[in-house]
C-alpha cells in the first residue's frame, strides 16, 4: 500500500471551555497548517470528523470548518464513526490523495461536550440501541467500562491495583503534556483514594468528557518532496473494520452476542481484528512498534489493548505493565500523551489527537515525554456501532 505524508499537526488544548466547537477546530487547523508550512489556499480537501451534539454544523463538520477558515474552493468530506471518527476522516483524505484526486488535505475534528458523562439525547427512540442500553438496561458508559474490567479480573486475575497503576503511569506522562486537561501526576494512592463510580473502577480511572480539537495536514509523497520535506512522518497503514459474524463478546450498544452455534468461532474477535489490516497494509508487525496511543476510556481498557495489538499474549498485560514495559523507558511506551485519562473525550477529535502525539513522537518533538528513538507508532480506537480504527505511522 502506498503511503501519505503527515506534514503538520495541531491541537487546541483539552478542557471545559464552554465555547463553540468550531473555534477549537479552527485553532487546531491553523496550528497544523502553520506546522506544515502549507497555506490554506493550497488545501484541496477538508475532511471533517463529525460530532452529533453540536447541532446542524456538527453533522457537516468538513464544510463548517472550511467556512470558518474561509471557503477556498476545496472539496469536502464529513465522517461520523463515533470515537473512531478521526481516523475515518483521515481514511477519506488518504483515499483521495492515493487516487490522485488531490495532493494535500486538512483533517480536523473538534467537540464541545455536556457536563457529566455522555448520555442519549432527549426523547424516546425504541428502535435506537444506544438509547435502549441507557433507558432499558441502565448501561451508562462507566457501567460498561466496569463490566469489561470485571471480565478481565475473571479471565486473567487482574486486580483493582493493576487498573490504578495504569492511571498513575499515564498521569505521570500526561502531567508533561501542555495540551492535556489534567496535568496532575496522580499517584497510586491518589487513584485508590478516589470514589468508586462503577465497581471496580474509581473516578480517576474513567475518562471525563472534554472540549478540544486536533488537526492534521496530510499530502502525497510527491507534494511533500516538492515542498522540501524529504523524510516526513508517513501514514503506512489504516484499518476501519467492522466486526465479523459471529461476535461473541458484547460491544456497546448491542446487548447480545451473535450465536456461533451453527457457524463456528470467528478467526479473531472484533478488537483483535482492528489492527490486523493496518499491520498488513504497512508491512509491519507488533514487534516493530516503538510507541502506541490506545483508547483508554477506562484504565482497564488499556490492558486489553496491549493484547489486542499484539504487545503480549492474552493474560500477560498485567505483567507487561508491572514490569514497566509500557512507560517511558520501557519496551513499548503506551499513551505517553497521558491518554484519554489525561485528556477526556472530545469524540471527533480524539483519534486525530492520538496521531498528533505520534507525529510529535516520531519527529522527536514530544519534549519531556519523548520516547527515545521512536520510528514506528500505532494508534487504535473503537467507536460505537462497531467502528474500529487503527493507524500505523512511521519515519
């Protein structure tokens, strides 16, 4: 598979700012354009990652951001894939670049979130599985995260202290990130002293909802070379796969698994399958990964991802963590940005933010959270309704 170049990365800091999400997206976009040295008038495609909470402009994010930047005649795309929206927007840009439709694109996502944990919109929608899991089953996001944590404890003997160690590890790195919302290096004792939200998970182990934005400027390799960039960070592989029947592990918002009685077991679970295509496209494997940004909606989820992306065998994630292999100085640092635990959820932006972090890491621009000699990075994410996303970048 051919590669595209990441020329620029930009971000609006995460927090609770109470302003229009477009303002955040424009800030991130301008930062990415400045970082790339690409004038806005050169951008031939604006690929926006959608939010569904910010009214009509959120559903047409590509044109919304283009309008705010000043319409320049570019083509436009808007993508919604819940928490995976950012990589889906990147995939739309990559497709147009590799097909020769355009040379340079802006990928941007931003969000303004309500106070508290995410909840369904008002009204009754009996045919909406996301509404049903809240209203019929009472399965809020923290409840779902806790069920997965309990599953891990039952299958592999994980402990509440293991989950707390994930948070403490990420908080120490996130405290060094100027874009993170939470810059306190919470200790293990701080985490264990925070109140239980959904047993066994405590408040500091569950990501908040945040305002924020992230953007990338991507181009063909020829465009990069013409502009004097001879060794850019490259997008080497992308996966945006859906689950494969039968899926035996419950994935929110669906509340029942498919039956495997008559068709047998699938080759891989959904989350195992997400990185597979990206590895295939890139020609790289888990042993090549130097740094990873994974989707830590809860600290327990991070441990699952170690296994899904192939850093260790199932059941060995706790050992990998406790041996220090996933922190700075370890074999494969995971979430050196601080992860969602340090940032919170700004849904359309978070998969792009992961790639901003990997871009800075591979350039050697991550400052006090820099992973030494990082050459290959992986980001992975999962969105509601079966949206997987994984991207592999390299120097």
